């Protein structure tokens, strides 16, 4: 099993997506701003999306969405800050 990923099957399928240029993005413990910040993604970072889940609706450089990306075990970022090339889900739903 790959460390930090929810499952090894999802980890094998995960690909890296860049965060919005010029942004530092908070990584949260759940899919919303009410969850604690557990880290940050620096300008120029990319993330692997292991699964996605609905949560708080956020507006960012890639639109307004309620999709949150699971980037590690217990770590989420709003899809509004990740360049997936899609307004919908690009990975399996979490859970």
C-alpha cells in the first residue's frame, strides 16, 4: 500500500494535477473551511487526487464547486483551486 493514500487501488490510478498559479492553498482535515488546516500547498504545487467528495461550496480560480479532493489520508483541498480540466468529478467518490 502507498503511504498516505486511502487505498492502493486508488493510489495506482491517481495522477497529479497542478494547483492554480499564484495561489497558496490550505489543506484541511475535511471537505470544508470549518475543518482544521493540516497543511498548505505552496505556489507551483501539484497534488494527486485519490478520491473526491461533496462538501462546502467554494469559489476559486477554477469556478464555484462543492467538490473536495482527497490528496492524502484525511487531507482535502477544494477542487476550485485544482486544475483538473473538468467541472465534475475526475476521480472516484470517497467512501
